[in-house]
C-alpha cells in the first residue's frame, strides 16, 4: 500500500516542478518562418469617370458597367468626351487614339451611330474596354434656300417659308428651266416627280395653266412641297392641226416675218399623254382630257390615301407617280396634297399631269 501524502506536500512538489521548467516557451513550427501577405494593388484597369460635357448618358457611370449610349440632335456636330482612371500607370485610348486621363477630348459626329471604344490597360491587370454609342439624329430641314427660273418672275418673291407661287410667261416660252437649291445638302429634290441630279431641270409648259411641283425631302424623310402655278399665254395666231402618217399629228402655226410674209412653223405634238386618269375617291373639278394637265380633286377629311389609275395613250410610254411605280399615294397631313404623274414616250418627249387633292375641312 502507498503511504498517504499530505495535501501540503503535493503543493510543494508542483511548485518545484514549475521552477525546474524555467522560462521556456513553445513556438509552433508553422509560425517560426513568418511571412507577410502581398498587399493587393487596388488600382485596376478601370475608369473612374466617363462623361460627355453637357450631355446625359443613358445610365449613370459606374466602373463595372461597360456599355453606354446617348442620342443628340442633328445640330450637335461634335462632343467633348472626358474619361479618367484612378490607376496612374494606366494607358487610356479612345478608338486607338491615346488620350490623357482627366482631359476632355473633342470628337466629330457623323449622322447616325458613332461608336467610341475606350480601353484602359497596363502591365499588371487585364485590359478593360468600355463602349460608348452616340447617335446623331438625321437632318430634318426640308426647306429650299433659293428657287431660280430661266425666265419670268415669281409672285410673291421667293421665301423658304412660302409654298405657293405664280408666274406668267409668253406663248413662245415652251419650257422653263427650274433651279431649286435646298438649305441642307443632305436633302433630295424632285421636280414634277423627277429626281433633280444636275442642279437644274427643264419643264415643258402647255399652253394655258399648269403646275410645277417641287418636293424637298429631308434626310429624316420629312417632305415639303413648293408649287409654281404657271400661265402660258395663248397664241395670237390661229393653229392648224392636220393628221399625218402613222397617226401622228403636226401643228402648223402661221406667223408673220419681218418682210410681212407669212411663214409656217411645224410643231411636233407630244405622244407622252394619257388616254384616261381616274382615282378611287373624290370629286373632280372638271372632266379629264388628254391635253389638260392640272386638276383638283376634293376628298373627305378622313381620307388618308388615294389610288390613281392612269392609262397611257401609247403602250410604249412609261408612267411614274411621284417618281415611283406605286399607284397609292399617302396624303399629306395638311389639307392639300399635290401628286405628279409623269408620262414618258422618249427622252425628249415627256409630259406631267398634276392632281391637287383638296381634303375637306
């Protein structure tokens, strides 16, 4: 049996053991080789700012959103684009052109979409690309800047804001050269349904009253129509019309020369005529005849389009309505729409019929 040790004796033994251990402390091996974690670079290849001076983007800028867009009016021909990065070592390019962070750069705008690719790069981090799309609206200006005629004087004097004019010419003026100029070079012009290509166009004038229509179409498709009401005087001399071979008709006009003798001028009669012209709606101001070229048709206020049915007198002739082949024409928003029907028999034989559609109020 073991002898019983008094409690006080146990305390003395434990105290002696602690003294024998001294000041020894245990350090785990894992901590013996101390390492300091690498501090992450907080400046990545991102933008801290992207803005267009005076123009709001579709979203407020944040570095994580990479695509932005905005739309500007046609009058805005350039923008000042400002970008910044918090990374002082970053290289910023816009459409491959290096720019300085925090300094606005000026860029020209074309009509339509303009894309700007903005890249942020340096050797440590992955390259980032931001895309900015700026849409410049198409031009809506459909005004004429000037309107010149080879002879005669417009009444009233020309103004871009005035649509209707009148002119009177003598009987010996068989054609008129029209030179309309648009305010904007992006606009297109049609004269009596024919596209203006060379700056001027010659229009044949029948005896009596006729209409020349000039339609200006802006870049965005908006149209404006100018009208010239032409009165060509009647001849003081009588005209004699006789049939010839192949059903052609020549007009002989006797005139007096300086010696007092009577001479005869032969005028070729056009084959570029219609034998009939009808519309699906409306009331005509007068019955259609081949040698009358201007008519008014009244329609109800709720009619928004009209369909024409023209028939050429000669089957080899071609017909165009408002410069195209569609026979249905949408009426203008105002109460008057002018429609041109061009009949072409040959390069030098062309006639234009004009329908003025009046919408009842």
